[in-house]
C-alpha cells in the first residue's frame, strides 16, 4: 500500500466525483461499475479519478485515452497496483499480478514459450483442441435435445486446453476435485471486485474482523493454493531435465538452473501463483465468451441460421471444422467478434499502475497510481461504433461480406500487458463454436427467454440459463 498514491487527489490530478468521508467513491462500484464510469466520463472527461477510500485511482475511458496511455506510454502504464488484496494473494509475484520488471518478463516469456512449443511436447495444439471439441459435443449430445445448463460442460472443456499445456493431460468431465477448485477460484474472481474487497484495500485491518466477504476470499484462495501445490507435485513426478513434458516441467527446469542465482524470480511459490493465474485467466474468460455466444445464437435465430449456412457451405457434410477454414468463414468471425465487443468479458481489464510520474492530457499522474482501463467504454465508444447498444455482427463485415478488423476493439486490452492467451483464446473460440454449431441447433426451452443481465465480477458472465441443443439434419 505504501507504493499506492495514498493522498486524496494530488495536485494536477484528474478530477472526479465528490467523495464522501472515509469511503470516498467506493459505494458507486456496487452495481455495474463499468457503466457508472462511462457515465462519469461524460461529466468529468475521458480521464477522471475516483477516491477509493483514501487512495486514488485514475479511470481511462474511450479508445483515444486508452490508446494514448497503454500504447503510446506503454512502459509507464504497465505495472500492477500494490493493493493489499493482491499483496496478500500473490505477494505481487507470479505472472498476471507481478510487478513490472524482471520477474514479470521472465514469467511471461516462460509461459509464452510453453504455449508456443506445446506442439513439440505433443501433437499440434489445434489438433488437441479439436479432440476436446469432440468430447464436448458428445457430452452435449447426451442431453438429447433436452434443456440443460451448459456452464459446467463449457468450463470443463475449455479448462482442459490450459490443462494440456500446464499438466500435459486433459481431465475427464467427472473430475470433481478439479471442478471444485475452478468453482471456488472463479468465485474469487467475482469477490475480488466486491465492495468488501475495495474496503479491504482501503482498510487492511478489516482482515481481523471475523465477518465479511473478504474472509471467504482468503479461505477460497488457501484451498486453491493447497490443491495446486498437490497437483503440481503429482505432475512433476518423473521429470527428466531438458525433456519437458509440459509447463510445470519447463518451470522446474528453469528453477533448477537458477538455483545459484540469488536474484532469480523463479520459486515454488511463484510456480503455484502462475499456474493458478493461467488456469483461471484461460478458463473463466473463454468459457464466458462461449456461454454468451450460445445465449445470443438462441436469442437471434436469424443470426444462427446465417452461421449454419456458412458452416454448411464451407464444410459440406461431414467434414469437421479446422483452423484452416477460418479465413473462409467471415460471418462466424464477425459473430465471435461482436460477442466479445457487446458482452465485455473483462469490462475493466485488469487493474494497472504507473511505473513513474507522467503527464497525460495535461494531468499529472504520479508513480504508483492505480489505473482502471474501462474496456467496456471502448466497445461502446460512440466515436468509433454506430449504435453500440445493438448486437450486430454486420459491423465487422464490409459490403462484400468480407471480415473487417475494427480499431476500437480491445477485449484483450493493449500494450505490454495485453492478454498473453489471445492467440490461444481465438483458436479455442473458433473451434468450439464451429464444432458445436455444425452439429446442433440451439434454442431456449419453449416459452422461456433467459435474462441478458450479466453477473458482476472481474469478468461478466451470463446468469445461469437452460438451453436445448437439438441435433441438426444435414
Ligand atoms: C490478461 C482478456 C483468454 C492469459 C488479460 C487482460 C485482458 C484479457 C483484458 C488484461 C490485460 C491488461 O492488463 O490490460 C482475455 C479474454 C480472453 C482471454 C477476453 C478470452 C476470450 C486468455 C487465455 C489465457 C489468458 C486463454 C491463457 C491461458 C492471460 C494472462 C494475462 C491476461 C496470463 C496477464 C498478462 C500480464 O499481466 O502480462 N486477458 N483473456 N487469457 N490473460 Fe487473457
């Protein structure tokens, strides 16, 4: 916390809504904070500040402000804030929450190498994803067109892709221990931005209160780390130096090699944190995207019909989709992009912090200031999107039906800390979505339309819903 800007709105700092004594603006974050922040930016400007109970955060809104900071001042806006909650969870080590510096660089490099070289441990990754897609659609088929909640199935299938990279193996869909771990981990993703978490960051002494949601967060984290420690030990058995079978072997080899180097960031503890971060960052986001995509396909049968038409014309009957087909499926690409834009899976990105004092749009932002990137406000930025509140895949197509990239599209954020798993996530989304829609027609149980209101947390997910996946006649 000492590294956070403790002062309330220092001189030259961006303006913001008036704080109330003690808790500042925390109470505004209870319901849809991303929507609240966009509205505030219409009053105070694209760059404004919030008082989070004694420490100040800068909020960046709209594409221009986010590009200016994350891209043009990439080195400055690449730290993570030393919030008491993050310090307690990962001591600012690991990967996703690591301070900007050597430890982060080394961990990021190791993880990207493991992703890239997965094919040399095993089969090419897209082949392995396709194998998982088959388990996935067969498991859906077991519901025989009757209503079911797809949440667990999608979570299991998606998490198996990171499992392959990290542990070298997929887990069967009835592995309760792993599923329980993911469940409480994902509960923490929700709790991490709850009012209690902000209160804990402002007043860390509430750790000693026997009640409050932050206690649940700590208990969950302890269980998750304990589980990960055991599973890491199990999967590292039989490791042979220089012949890594998966990410864990790779990490432990690095750890062995750096044993004499006192400054090395590699440690058993950081291995646990990194594994946890890769599992949750890879699972929660991609799962939510696919769950929203299923929901919107059932909600808009005309859009689903166009997807079916494209799949049938490119694949004919019987051939399974592959990555090579992506280029010939602009409509599928447009649909997946519109789901990412419209549903805002990570609406406020992952909190950043400044590495040094800086000046943006005439405002002084001191070193160590917490920075919130309102990615939702980029995807609903009226300067770049026409009628942003409408779900319309067509905005990603030109008049000839070709896919077009749009600038103000940042679901994976921007700059040095942009999502490490973007490439993997894109492969997964395309292959799971096309394999599923090739085989099924998605519809809601007769007479029901689920809520489109998202469940709030670090990520936005649909509330639980039931859907029928009816086999298509091809
Ligand atoms: C970071 C989005 C899938 C691993 C992030 C960030 C966003 C994001 C917004 C924050 C970047 C920032 O600090 O500004 C998404 C979305 C996904 C997805 C929308 C799927 C649709 C994945 C997957 C993995 C992954 C599949 C890996 C298995 C990470 C990691 C970071 C990150 C490790 C932290 C990067 C760092 O601090 O250097 N992601 N992500 N993500 N993501 Fe993803």
